[in-house]
């Protein structure tokens, strides 16, 4: 069955007014063939459209549609992509999915590498499974931005790291996209002694040569779990090694900023925490363009919290609470509680850093903490009347942890209400500390659960 077959038509939508019917297949828009969601979104942007539809009996008809420019047609298909998601064909030496323990739900082992999800939902892709036709289509449609996991620009090194014969074509494809006027964001997962040092210098310089098409680069440390049996040895960064990477990236950024008025490249917060260094000030991160890679997230959190507390009144009453978070973020959340106590006075809250015994204690971020670790380490502790947790501990849009423990089960085990708080918002955190209602995190997701299946826990 064609993935462009229309499952439903929204009431009062342009398509409904034009007489489009469920069960018909959308084949062309203004004479352009519709293969998937990229074609659909690009070619239906205009205010006047001619839709070619094929009925279940094989008969074709043409429907004229008038709407506002950019207005959605109101058509719903079998899947969000109007196609199946493309899985990753690499065997990256640092892949986190390969470090998952056995016996978890099947969806946790799916690796997506789909350029359409990069454009639509911000996923990072490696470019290795793009055919020449797809490269040319992306260039022709000028799809921007695209997020690319680069890791190394030296072809042989990238091929060795991704274990894919086409991995060395990355820079050439990015040059093609740059000529087409496509904006790209890049990510480098740094592995000690493999793609840092001189290799990282080359990568940064090559990507800098594509500026402004490559608008930003995040350098993040490899995540190493305790489940690496049968995989090549990669050690986590030591404080000294992390400090060397910071110096390297900051030196590049300073020179680049002098020439182009932007740093372009930043290390993630995790590098600074490993090195034991203070985070740069908020202005250093410019527009926080690499926030989703953990670049400047903790600095933004504390600065937003300070702004939220600026208007708080002294003597505000709030019920006792606790916060459970990853080891790396715990000192920053304690700093925010101290600020709240200084401003408001009567703040009774405790931060509990939760060690990641599930994946291994080298994993210190909150987003990979399981419900079982929370249960085991918080049971019997003084939690107050409510427990705050970062919402990124939960499966996207749901109340389920990575290990399938539910929030309700955690509440029953600990005997207190559990309140998820958006992990990146200092404003919401202060509201939660003060006992104000925090709006449930909003998620920009497809209308069905397709993206959950491909990216659980993100």
C-alpha cells in the first residue's frame, strides 16, 4: 500500500473544503511527484495547488486548492514520514545503542539515520545512507537546517570510526550542500586518542572552511557504559584529557571569532564538568545554538533561575521537596536552591545526585537515569512532600523511564508525588521549587507514535 494514501482529512481544512477524500492516494502536487513528507511539505507550501489523486479503483482526478501560503493542507497519512524511517547502516565504534544491555524493549535498539528526521525533528545524521539522488533532492529543495554527525573529516579516520565504506564522503557531501545554500550544524563525538588532538584540529578547520553554511559545531565526550563486551576499547575522558580538548576547541573558537565574529565551535558542558572547570558565562555561548547537544545548558538553567527569582518575594512559603538528578547537574541545582533560599528565605529542599548503576557510573547525565536506580537510591531518604525530576528522564511525551518503570510505580515505591520538570528551563524549575504548578512539557511530535518507536527515550 502506498504510504501517500490519505488516512483522514482534518475538518474545515483546505483539503476538506476542496473535496479531498480519505482512501485516495496523493500522487502529485502541481505536477510534482510526491514520494514522502519532504516533497509533500515543500510542494504544498504555495497558496494555489493542483492535487492529483488516485482512488482505490485506480482512477485519477485533479483537485484545485486555495489556501494561505504555508497553511497546512490538513491531510493525514499512514506514517508521519509518508515512508518508513531509514535505519543506520554504520557500526560506529562509540555507538551508544551498541552499549545497551540485552533484554530491553526492542525499540531501544533501533538506530535511525534519516535526513528527513534531521530537517523535521532535529536528529543528527551521518550521511552514509544518502544516495546521490537523495543528495541532489535535498540540494534542489534547499532543505535547512540539517544536523550532521561528523566526528572526523579525514576520510580514512571517519571510515574507521563509522565502519562504513562511504563514511569518507562526508566532507564532499557537505560541500555540495554548502554550494546549494543549505545551513548545517555539526556534532563531533570525541574519543580519547582517536579523533581528538591533530584529528580534531583538522575537523574544526575543515568545518570552519565551510562557514557560514556550517553555522555551529558541538564537541561532546564519548559516553561509555559498562556494557562494552565485544566492542573495541574506548576509555572515558580523564580530567586532564578533557581539559586538553577544551583548550583546543577554545583556541580554535577564539581565532575564528576574531576573523568571523562567531566562535562557531563549543565544547559541551560535560567536558567542563569532567575537567573540573567552571562553565563559561552565558554570553560565551552566543545564541545557545547547540543547546540540544548540552552546550551551555547548565549555564542557561542557572541564569534563567536567577531571572525567575529576581521577581520572587521574600518569605514565600513552599512545602518541603527534593530533587533527583544526575551527578553532573547536582551542584548546579544545589546552587539554584541556595539562590532561592537567599531570596525567599523559607526554602526546604534537598538535591540527591543519583548514581547510574544501570549503565555504569561513568554515565552522569540525568537523561539516562532509570526508574529502578531512583527507587533503590531514594527509598528511605528524606524526600519532603514532593520529588522533582528532570522530564528528560522519561520517554518522550510519556510517564515511563528508560527501563519501563512508570512514574506511578516510582510514586508508590517512594510514597511521594513525582513532578517532572522541563530539564532545560530555569523558570519552570523555580516555579516547581516554590510549589507553583508547572505545565507538563510540550512535545512537537507526529500525530501518531511512529517517532516514539524510532527514538524512544529521546
